[in-house]
C-alpha cells in the first residue's frame, strides 16, 4: 500500500494520541471528516493500524515487577521455534516477545505482581517443556524510556 503525506500524518497523530476524536484528527491533518474517516478505515483494513489501546500507569494500579528474559532454546529447528512462539501466546504475563539474531533466541518482556510470581511463571514454563534450554533474568529497576511511538516520520522519510 502506498502511503501519501496525509496517511503518514494520520498515523503519526494516532501513534501518540489514539483517543483523539475523528473530528479533531481530521482538523489536525487538514481534511474534512468524511475523507479522513475513509483514509482511517483504509489504513485499518490494510493492517497499518493494528489496535487502539491505553497505556496504563502500573505504579498507580499496585505493586508489580518488570522483567526482561533472554531465552536460548534447546533445539534450533523451525518446529522448535514455532512451538516456543505458540506457547508464549498463552502466558498473559508475557507482554512482549521478540525473536533475536545473535546470541540469544528470544527476548521476553514480563510483568508480574512480584519476584515470586515471576519465578512461578518461569517454573511453569520450564515444566511445560516449551523448549527453553537456558534463560537469563534482568529485573527492571527503573523505566527510563519506553512505550513511545515509533519515529514514523523518520522511517517513512523518502
């Protein structure tokens, strides 16, 4: 799908202000409501916009711990990778998981109530035999930057 200047403007605004009204979005990108709405629907249908969501301040909700886990799989077959990737979909505490090139096979982002809950989750994963050979835990002590919108204007600069 070819994106023009207005499509990019819509994506930039929505990536930082997902709750913006359709009327405000149209005004911000210099379109009337109907053409803006049509572009928005086209971007959604093309899969450019996957979802709308709120960023929750977990500190206001209650105690929690954030953990990054580097994972090495026991086997490096396509079936092993597929099995691991399917398995992590079933753990709500895994809020992100990325396949990596280089030393580790995956990097998981996990959020649990506390370290004990994290360890129970890891034990459960190991007992489920989802292919983990080794894992390395990195506890988040402070969020410095995260959850920001991708630099769309830089990525799409032509």
